[in-house]
C-alpha cells in the first residue's frame, strides 16, 4: 500500500474528530473565534513538530524561496476565504444548494492541479472523482430534503455560485500547499510538509487575529479562556493538517481529497452505531457511490 493512503485516511479521521470538537466549543465562541482556536492552538504544536524533525540526524530545516512564500500565502488565504464563504452560506435561505456545490472541491482541485502543477489525473482516477462527487451530491440532497434535479437545476443561483466559489478556493488551497511543499526540494517529504504547515498556520493565526481584533475583539480573550476545550481542537486540527499536508506532498492533491471523502463514511457509520439513526435508501446509495469511487481510485490507478 502506498504511504499516502493510510496517511490520508488518518487525516480524514482526525478532521472528523476536530469538527465534532469544534461544534462543541461553538456554544462558547463565535464562528470566527472557533476558527481562530483551530489555528492558534495548532501553531505551537506544529512548531514543535518541525523542531523535533530538525533535531533528528540527517534532517535539516529547508531554505524557503519566493515561490514557497507565494504559494503558502496563496493557500492560507484561499482556505480562509473558502471557509468564510461556507460559513456565510449557512445564513442564506437556500444554503443546502450552496453547500452541495461546495462539494465540487475535488473536481476543482484536479483542475487547478493540472493548471498550476501539471498534475494530470489518470482516467480511472478522474472517473473515481466523479463517482465520489455523485455520491456526495446524493447525500447532500437527502440530508437537506432537496431533490437531485433541484440541485442540478440551481446551477446559476446565487447560493450555488457561492458554493462553487468556496469549493474553488478549497481546491486552490490544496494545490497551493502541495506546490509550496514541493518547492522546498531537498529536506524530504515529512519535513517539507511539516515546515509548510507551520508557516501556513503562522500566517493564518496572524491574519485571523487581526480580523478578530478589528471585527470581534471580545473573541480573542474568549479563545484564550477556552483553552481546556479549544486546545483539543488545536491538537486534532494539527494532526489532521499534518496528515493532509504530508499526503499532498506525496501525491496529486485531487487524489488525496478524493480519498478524503472517507470522512463521510466515518460520519455515516458513527450515526448508525452510536446515535442509532435510521439510514434512508438514498443515503445508503450515496455512501455506496462514495465507497465505489474510493475503490476505483485505489484499484484503478
């Protein structure tokens, strides 16, 4: 098994856990505050991760150039914008349409990867991405009580366009992180990914702090007061991001994001086993398509 596969699955699991913890602290913090907690508590852990790697024999700190800095800032900014648009969608009446269209992230990641890095997906991988997307759309339609035809027919609606923009920015961020890590060259993929993660987190922590100081100054001390629970968000977020960055340094970002849809399977299984939720036929079909897409990706490449 190629190394990027278990790393991606682990990252998806930790992201699922981080999302659950982040929902928990949302009762005490605003959306911006909860997002900032993810960055500020992950940053020192990422810095320790880099320092620990640098202390190992034969692993040196990389020497970043202008290309690295450009891609890191582009990726960090794109991720913040993508998250902001996704959060904004929830305030709109037809938010379900927008969130469904944001799921085109994987397809858009493949497109941006081709444009920026020349990462050309194989035919089976492209098919796998489309099959996964179909399953995700089916799940979105079921959970929002919206028909698939309604979703497809809403292509030009404002919420759909915002969702597409969100997915596009997520795609740009994934490809930019891969480009930033690869631009470092020699240190080895683990240090390349770790150093990129630490630099991106530093940029995002500063950017979010400036934003909160301007728009929500009360959230900065609130995040610090919530360290007991927010610290776990930072830990899980850092572990998830370390996995994503490492996997995307090793492999085409679109492949990594496609396999990352396994997160939906984790959520579905947890809902059945722990919350005793009854699955509908369309949910089962959607999960089946996601599983089929992942199998095509892993077996057909």
